[in-house]
C-alpha cells in the first residue's frame, strides 16, 4: 500500500494532503483542520490524477470560506 501525507499552502491556506491506495485506486484527501474545519476527497487511476482533483476541490472550498469584499451592505 502506498501512503503519502504532506502539509502545504493552497491559495494562502494551510492544507494537509493525504494520498493512499486501496485495491489499485488512488484516494487523496485534503483538509484544513484547524482553522476552518473542512475536508474533501477525490479518487483517480493515478496519484497525480487524484491529487489534482482534490486540490481543485480544496481551492473551491477555500474560496467559499473567504469573506466577500467590495459588496454593498
């Protein structure tokens, strides 16, 4: 079984990325616990594919947690 865990910054937000295989399928999980407490995961045929997809989802989660600026009250 392949297992890889790394901490990184994604769009200025600390993220823990965990990738592993289960029966030939690569699974990657990204989480931000703490400070914003969210997690997302993706699967793929390769680790690169699963990692790319989970990082795209993480970027969307990060964008959703950021306050909107320049809005009229």
